[in-house]
C-alpha cells in the first residue's frame, strides 16, 4: 500500500430525484478534488434510493448502464476513484450493488450478500467477495448489513485488502424536528457503527464508512412512522488499522457532509508488523464449524 487521501460522503438520496442526486455527487467530486482526495466513497444505493417502490424499473445494467457511465465521466473529469451504490439489473434480477470506477473507467462491482429487513422484496443477494487493486491500495466494498458478519471482512483481508469501504443506507433510528432529537439520533448511529473499529483492528486494515443521511421521502405502502421508511440519521467515519477513529462527520446535525483524511502506509505496516497480527497467528484448521450448516445438524 501507498499513502492515499480518501473522502467519505454522507448525503441524502431523495426518492425520485436521481438527477438532483447526481448533481450533488458531482459537487462532492469537485470538492474532493479541490482537497486533493484520490478515492471517494458514496453511500449504499445513493443513485436510485433505498428500497424505493419502483426499484425494479429504476435498476440498470452494470457496467453499461447510464449511471455507471456518468460516474466514470466524473471520475475521469476530476481524476478520482469513486465508489457509489445503485440498483443493478441483470437478466431481470435486481442486486444492491456498489460500483467502483476510476479515471480510466469502470473497475468492478460488489453485490450486497445479505439482505436486511424488507430488502429481500427488492434485491437478490450476491455471491462473490471482491478485492480490487487501484494502484496505491487494494480496496473492497462491504455493504451495510454485510458488515455485521465478521467473516466477510476476514475474507477480504485474506485476499489482501488494505482499505474496506463500508457504504450504508442505515435506517437506524428516527428523530423529530428538534435540535436535541436530531443530535441524539446522529449520536446513536455513531455509537452503533463505531463498533466497526473492531473490523479494522482484527484485520489490520483501514475502514471507511459513509451512510445516507436525512429523510429520503415516504413510502405510501408503509405507515409514516414505520421503521422501514427511508429515513437515515447518517454519518461518516474513517478508522485506522488499530481501531482508532481518525475522523468522523459531525454528531449534532443530520446533513450532507464530506470528511477527508490521509490513509498512511506506515500505519498499515506498523499494525501488520505486530507480533499478534491475527492473519499471521490464526489457525484456520480449527474453524470448520464456521462453514458447517447449523440447520441440518
């Protein structure tokens, strides 16, 4: 790995306003380039929205659909690597997908493996766990709920990952229209997802988390106060290989924001040189139970 400057964007994706969403993505790309960022993480499903009722109609091909082409054009224009989430359609099956593009075009995709709550009504789970070499580092995307399964991060580590990208559209709490309620919701999300420090530490890699933020709208088929409405308290954070949070989004407001930080190669070397680096001391011959089907006994 070489030192790389990354940005994590927490932003809203209002249902039915894809053109406005791309405008905000372009604005953040311009800001990221002005701050000398090289890799920018946008949230899960930021392009098409989270579990919008017409997901199947909105979903596009990857990499030949229009959204990937727009992302690639932005990456080329600003000289950035971009990771962003969308609904992908292949053979009329829809996947929750995070795509990775760079200045030279499309690089790859990661499909969400485990669907959460009502996502199974819209998406089929993927099967592959991918790591991509972007020159200065190797990156993987672990999408939202998939981060609750430590085995996925470990597999990316075994495949040589340096930076795990953690795009989210987490409906983790609701808030009222008061400053106190807003701050409490944002703080709750930060406390909840700061547990990703352990993912970084146990695999000695950087972790970058970026969540959708704000009220994306209302789904008519659900009560307005239902927990599955696309309301996201949001946030962003960057974690080093020792589990220290290097930078995070503000904790008192639910708003669009970008954070930027350098991921230093020396830090990765330091933690992977430790005598207790787990990928060196682990004993995989003891772990057969992890791949045994518990339901069949």
